[in-house]
C-alpha cells in the first residue's frame, strides 16, 4: 500500500469517526445545558443505525465501484453498478425510515383526537369519514358533504400505512448519499493524481539518469580515441615524451573512471583534470601554437558536473591547432557570485575530409539542458577565423 493510499484511508477514517461521534457529543451538550435532560443512548442508537447504512454503502462504493472509474476508466460499468447500489439503498431506506408506525408520528386519527375548530364531540358519537372541510364527522352531527346537487369529495382514510412513494426524509437521505459518493470520488481522484504525478516524476528522473549515463559513455570513447591518436603522433616525434604522456593519460583515465560516473564532482578536481589534459596536449605541439590557460588561485568548495569543460577544450585542440601556420588556444576560468565563467577561444583551421566534429558539442549541450534547464548560458561564436565559446553555469554547493 502506497503512502497516498494510507493518507486517503486516514482521511476517510477521521471523517467517519467525527460523524459517529457527533450524536454522542450532541447528547452530552444537551445534558450539560439542561439539568433536567439526561444522556440517553436510546437517542444515539437510531442515528448510528442510519449512519451505519451510509457507511455500508460508502465501503462498497470506495473499495469496489470507485476504482472502476478512477483507476480502470470503465465508466459504463461504474454508473450501472452505482444505479443498482442507489436503488438498493432507497429500498432499504424506505423500509427503515422513522416516519409512520415505526417510531414516527402516527398519521391516523383516533377517538381521542379533539374535533377541530374548537368544537366538541357529541357524546356517544363515533368516528366516520371526514367531511369536505377536513373535519372528522361524528354520528349525530349533520355535515353537508357537498353543495346542492353535488356529492362531497371522497377523502382517503388514514389507517397508518406508509405511502408507496418517497417521503421528504427519504429524499433528503438520497441527496446526502449522492453528495457522499461525489465526495468519495473527488478525494480518491485527488490522491490518485498525486500518486500519478509522483510516479511520473520518478520516471522522468530515471529517464534523466539514463540519458546522462548514455552521454557519459559517449564522451569517454570519444575522448580516449582523440588522446590515443595524439600519443601515437607523439611517438614518432619524441619517445620519452610519449612515455610521459602515457603516464599523464593514466591520471586522466583514472579521473574519468572513478569521477566521471558521478553526478557531481568537486570543482577543484574538474579544473585539475582540465589542466592535466592541456599538459598532455602540449607535449606534441610546436612553437607555432600558442596555448594560454588561466585558472583561479582559490577555488571554492563547490561542485560541477564532470567532463563538461573538457569537451570544449578537446574541440579547441582538435580544430584549432595547425603545424603549417600560426595558431592559438586561449582559455580562462573565473569564479564569481557562485557562478563559473569559462571562455575558450581558438583559431580555426580548415577541416580535412578525415575530421568529423560536432558529436561532443551536441552531447554537452544535451547534458547541460538536462542538468540545468534554463539556468545556464552558452554562447558560441563561429567566426571565419576564430571559434569563441563562453559558458556560464551556477556552482552547486557541496
């Protein structure tokens, strides 16, 4: 049973407890106000009997019929069964209503009933059918039964029988029952919607985690492929530097294996990882490529999603380095007002047929959308000779 089902049952239990307690409190209040009035259970039991009928119908509707509409959407079956349930309720209600001979006021007239209009009943007079003016007629008393030449109307005799139609008390009980069923549907639908919203939020969270995991798995092979290509090119240039680059690569891969799978990492580790990557890339560059990196001296104790900045840095080294002409890469990181400001500018080199870009940038944009929504700013200026990236995102507390 979910927490929303328990909350729904708690609401029903509290309401019915108050309803069954109300007549008891009413008797105590009446006895407290008047010293001559004593507490009488005989006045409470009939009310409980009527509430018991309502409670029985409520149990049937709540646990058997309402789920057909709220959960299964079987409208025709629900309304058909509700009509049957209300019909049974009306029959039981009519057979146990308090009017008539069973506890209610007797509607028949007796010999002890004083004649209306202040008249006195003649001695030795017996009861007969009432006259047209509504007063009972007695033997020895002359009453005109109609106008000249017109017989008087026949009035029904009151013999204590209930009329075969719904009385006023039955109609009120029927309306209360309809309201009770409507409230039951409203409360059940309310808690059902809350449960559906929570379930939808959980599904969206799981989907978000799966998308982020998929994007991280795409980043790792993409990054590793480019790095290995760089080391392969460095082996032909300088073997010792290639060995150093392999050690540097092991540090980078350790971060990617143990930190890259997390949702958030400390900002200091992400910046250290970025610096290690830049140092690895510098090993194979010539003096024609100018690389400048600016990092803050003091890093706040904040967190950031892993492997976000490295995508732009990797893209700069992939498309902004040339061995035939002067090229440059310039990146800077600033922290202010709990926000990270990252800029990366590089020269643009004409693409060859073997270069295929764009996958990493698309992945990082999707990750930022999933994590921050509209809470970050990414501006990319793709100029003829310069590629400029500016990223501002909020830092999350540790």
